[in-house]
C-alpha cells in the first residue's frame, strides 16, 4: 500500500496539534514562514538540508 507523502505529513500534523496543543498563532506562523521561505531566494541554500 502506497500513501502519498503529503497525506502522511498532514496526518502527522493533525496528530501533533491534537497531542501537543500549540497555540494557533504558532501553527499559522510556521506554515506561512515555511511557505515564504520555500519561495524566497534562500530556497537553493536550504534545499540540501531539506533533502
């Protein structure tokens, strides 16, 4: 059985939020920050660490 990576990460995120109960603003900041960082000029610099 093959599960898509995005689905696995989404499940982990849901379990993590339910278990750890971080503040909503922290979750939003991490999501927006990661999106902006991935589309910035720094993306090629962080690409080797992300793989």
